[in-house]
C-alpha cells in the first residue's frame, strides 16, 4: 500500500468513526428531546422523535428503548392500540433482555384483550406466553384471560374447561375464586344463549340453568365470605326465575334484598315475578 493510499485509508477511517460518533450523539439527543416532549404532554411529537431514534439506532439499546417508549405512549395516551401492538412485537423480536421481552408480551396481551377485543389473537398470544413460562406468577391470570376470551367468543365449553383448569392448578390463588364464580356465569349465559337458538340441540336450557345453580352453590360453599357471594345468590335466583320456578325465585330475591348493592334491582325483579304469578292465576 503506497503512502498516499495509506493516508487516504486513514482519513476515510477517521471520517467513518466521526460519523458513527455523530450518529450516536444524534440518536441520544433525539431521545432526550423525545423524553422532554413526553414530560410536557406532547405525545405525538414525542413518538415522532422516539421513532427517529429507532431509525438511527435500530439494533442498539437506545433504539430498542425508544421503540418500547413509543409503544407505551401510544397505548397509554393516544389510543393507538394496533400500532402499539406492532411496536411491542417488534421490540420483543429485537431485544435480548428476557424481562423486557416478557413485559412487552404482557402489554400486547393487555391491548388485544382489553382494548382491541381481539379475542382469538389474545388466546393465541396468552398460550404462547404460557408455553414460554408455564410457571410464571401471572399464569393463573393469563389462563383467566383465555377463559374470558372463549366466553366472549361464545365458546362456552372451552371457557368452562379453562376455568376448571385454573381451579385445579391454582386452587389457592384469587383467580381460582374468580374462576369458580365465572363457571356459574358461563353456564347461565350458555343456557340463555341456547334458548334463543333453535339449531343448538346439544344444550338443554333448563339443564344448563341447573348447572349454573350447582356452580353458584359450589362457589358459595367454597368461598362463603367472597365479595362475589351476593352476586352468586342473585345468579341462583335469576336461574330459578328463568326456569319458571317463580315461588323459589321470589323467595331467593327477597332474601338478598337488604344485602344486594342495588336494592331497586331486586324490587324490579320481585315486581315482575308478582305480575307473572298474577297472570297465571287469571
């Protein structure tokens, strides 16, 4: 290599190093600007700056941090849930930080389930999380979300199966208590749903209401002091009413009038049952 070539090479190397340092400094400056805009409540402008950091440092830690912050800002303040999901997924694919990836996946599940109400994708996502960490502390809650997703999709048998799984695997968790109550709700809803569908020959509404009563009674036996106990009693009364057992339903509603959070609701129920009984006696 001639002295001229060496000089040119060293010069170019120096320029490249300088540009690299400049790019890093530029990304850091933009990140600081983004955080300032965020602190000032200028969320759209903050996201724009975070995204510029991602472009300049796409594989670096600063770029990944900016990606996570942009996703969080869109989810919390701008209701841009689908875009937030996309960014969280991008972060999860790029990052090597195990806990940060888990948190990103947790946020994706929250958005799919609570905000976007995309229950089938939520089920798939939560199941993938459980495969990655079957013994995670969040496992019973993730299973509960899966069961609720099935419920919202009217896949009642699948919901029941998952609720039972929660009770079996995590009997001492608060989610087992919620699952026990939701079993009654699921049976009740399935009964009402099947009653309006003449094509559904697999479900006898009265049998499903009986299953709901059994589930509510088992819940009360297991969790007599639960904050959901009164709701379970209300559920039993409603099942009896739906099964046309009006005397039993009336007695059940009357017994909880003074402890139910909305006594006026009980009064309406009692009034309607009286009207139905009077119509029968005519």
